C-alpha cells in the first residue's frame, strides 16, 4: 500500500513547480480554503452523510504558538470554525483544512477525519490538493510500515524522487524546529483529551487511519 501511495504522491508532485512549494500559506490561504470546501462538497455527492453548509477555514494569527504545540489545525465546535496553522509547509495546508472540515461535518475521531481529508483532496485535479492528500496518507502508511518491515520501508523511501524526499526533509525540519517542552506537554494533553472523548487509543488514533487505507485498497482489489 505504501508503494502505491508513493506512486500517486509522486505523480502529483511532478505537476508542481518548485515555486509552488515555496509559497507561504498566508499568501495562498484563501485559494486552498475555498478548494478544501469544494472538495468536501464534491465528496458529499458520493457520501451524503458529509452534506453540510461548510464554513471556510480561517487562518490563525498566532500560528507559531500552534507550531510549538505541534498543532496543524483545530476545530472549535462552539464557534463552528476550522482554525488553521499558517506556519506549516504549504503542502500540508490543504489536507489540514479538509481534516478540520471533516470534524465540522461531525466526524470527531482523528483517524476518520484523516481518511476523509485524504478522500476529499483526491476529488479535484489541483496538483497541490492531490499532493497534500497523498502526502498525508503516505506519511501515516510509511510510519506504520517502518514498525513492521523497516527494510521495506527504507527501500520505498530511498526510491522516492528527489523532489519528494526534499519535501519530506522539509517536513521533518519543521517538526524538529518546534519540538520542545511545549509540544511535549501539548501531546500529553491531547492524548488525555482524546481518551476522555471515547478515542481510547489517544494519539495513536491518528495512525488508525492506516486501517481505513488498507480497507480502501482491499476494496479496490476486490472489484478490479
């Protein structure tokens, strides 16, 4: 599965110019916020449970604080707003927006929101939307593969194009830059919060998305 996701991810990356990846999220925020809403609306035609009058995601002014806390986005049910960290690498933003919109539609479990974000990003031909969705799915998939078959995971990682490897390195540098006591405390708080809200796996519930990706792949194999 990781290999097939890698292929799709690279196809989307090939359609992007390096200048596209140099864009700052605030400069392109409105464009991708609109496309994230369109993607969810398109996905709702296949899955009516997602039908909703979505409010457009909003940028967070204090995004660097969110980065220090290890947070890409947050849905606030009291205001019904999807708030997005604009300090993240630009290729993470579209999937993050779709993830928070999935919460807006009522899917509060993190694995489900991740999977819906991945599906939503695939609804459009926009290369960045596609790349963001496949990057999200691949990131979780390869992380799980490293646990069970590190050699296979290493082979897949080394076979990636230089462009994708550069983006992965950029993402890792972003994480490392803001890693610290605040992010550690934030992870612990988020873990407790998730468990208190019937997500018994806590932070591990994010990676449960891989089970949904596997189910999707098996469904394709069954009908092909």
